C-alpha cells in the first residue's frame, strides 16, 4: 500500500510546570489512519496490535527496540525498606519489576 503523506502532525507538547502534554491513543490512531490511508477502525486495530506485541515481549522478558525512538526493557528491583509518608513508619517494599526506557541517540539529538 502506498504511503500517504500528510502535513498534519501530532500536537506540539505544551510545557507547563515542567510536564508535557500527553498524546492519547486516539490521536495516534488518527495519525496512522491519515498517513496510511487505512480506516480509523483498521488503524485502531494496527495500533492495538503493536502495543499488545510490545507488552507480550516485555512480559516474556525481552527488550523492545524501536529504531529512532529507543528501547524498552524490564528490570528487576530488590526488596528494600522505605518510609511511609505522613507517619514516618518503616515499611518493607517487596521486590518487583520496573520498565526502563533508553532513548535512541537520534531522538535525543532531534529534541
């Protein structure tokens, strides 16, 4: 399928109090539909499939690399002690997992 070009871009983030605006899934679906010529329903299905594939890979312990964007990976965290806010009680925080994102060099230079 030929790639349709569109001059419409995602909305520019407005920086307010140090936080940027969030791009919603519906906005991504709209961009995919406009740029590929797919219907909104097909574009929504494509975006959902990509997100589901990324989640599946992360759950399986794999890294997800997106050229030009960066790499997502899951890292284990150790159990540790913390302090409950407000009461200053010591609590035990269990071991877990967290998602890490390492931005690609090309993305860093474009920002």
